[in-house]
């Protein structure tokens, strides 16, 4: 694969011949004003997403879609699951880079939906080490969906020469599952269907939560520990999709953590083990790990003092199960893993009363 600079030169020299269909689309790389809402914004000639052109504002500019897209490409995490949940098979999409049990690049809920739609040989971009711009271009997309992603301004510039790009609303990796659905569905010309998908998913969540009343109101922090270096902790903030989903389940982040967040657009923060008292107000800890990691943390002279760790109110998601990929939710993953996820969290909370 050519490097980005070479590929950009190639695109620039051949854009008239290769991308004549999308050359008339105009995207701006300017960022929206700070006071713009985080929810997806669309502008149409009429108050319906069946009218074109559609302009979708996002953090990296505007996606101008002049007619209903027929060829959908998605990149990075979970955006293809939104298209599939709406019954549309992308002509190309990125491989999942964690939680996959084989070399297919497909998580089980994605595979299940593809089977349901009769697709046995999807075009999966093997781009977990970086976007495959050539493969994306070869798929000849009408639109590129990247509502949940970490693409850079440089990535966006390159991708926009291939097709209009629907990027994240405010910051990399900070898109909620509802925003993912609404942005991607609007980019597909299926805004109303996306809104219905959101309602159906909300109803499913509410139904599943009814069996776990102990969850509501408990304080939680998503913490990633490393057995190789226990001196630094990595925390996902409430705007990260993992933290946002925990909040949706009825959990809250303690003020001792939220007051440490200096950048409201950042999806993570680092905490020194010397400041571990910030975790003392957490009823439960959620994170990636296993029993061996828990025992290591429990034996640590600083981390072992965390009340949730002492009593075992730790919901660790192990890397050898697809649940490791469910913390960043979308409608397909929610439906597939909700029972297991709630059982894990509910079990950690139950230890408060033991």
C-alpha cells in the first residue's frame, strides 16, 4: 500500500478521470463552531431526508451528499453494524481489531447479521494497522461512514477525494451509539429508519434492565490496569462510548473522577496510582482484564486499598470473549451481548451487600 503522501498525489493527478462522479461534491475541512450541538445536524432542501442534497455537519467539516447513496463504505469501528442493522450491506468495511475469535475480522453479531442477509463473502478491509485508502477507493463508494472513528484531518482530506465522508460530531472516539445511528443512517438516506432503530434498541435496553434494579444509581469508573505497570491507570471518561453506555444503564461517575477531567472532549485520562483515592467513591470498577490481573491489583499496596477492589466489586471483561468488544455499543452488539454484560455488572454490584 502506498503511503499517505504518495496516495494523495496519485489522487490529485487522477481525480478528474477516476472520481468524476464525486468531484462535484464539496467538503470543508474547517471545524464547526464550539457552540454547535454535539448531536448530528442535517440540512436539506425540504424537511425530510428523502430530499437532496443533504449536508451533514461534523467535527471535520461538512458531508454534502447529492443523491441517495447506493454504494456504502464504512471504516474503523462498528459503523458497518449500523448499516447492517438497517438491512444494508456495505460494499466494503473495516475489520474489527479486537474481540474477534478468528481471522475473519468479523465479530459474532456482524457475522450473524451478514448470514441473515445472505452474504457469505463480504469485502472486509484488513486495515487494523491503518486505513487502506486504495481498498476504500477500489470499492467505489458513494459515501464513507465514519461516525465512530478516530480519523485525522489528513485522513479526512484523503477520504473526501474518494467520496463524501460522515465523520464524528465533536471529537475522535467520543460518539454515542445514538449519534452513530443517526449520523450514519442520515448519510445513507435512511434517517427515519435510523430513528426507529434507536427506539427499538432503547426498548430492548429498558426491558433487559428491569431484571437488574440494583444497578441504578451506583457509582462506576471504567479503569484499565496493566500488570506490567501498576503506577499508571487509564480511565475512560463519561463521554467515551463505554462510559456513556454505563451511564445509560443507570450508573454514574463519582465527582472525584469527573473533577479531574480538564478536557471535556477527551475520551480518556491518566491517573497516577499515588492518587488512587479518586477511585475510593466508586461502587464498582469496570475494565478489561481477568482473574489474574484482579489478584495482582488486590495484592498491590496502593491499588489494593480501593474499596471496590477489596470486596471484589470488579467487572473485568476478558479478552478471550466477544464481550470485550461490547463496551463500545451499537444496536447489533447490544442485542447480542446485553444479557451477559448486565449479569457481569449486576454480579459486581451484588458484592456490595455481601
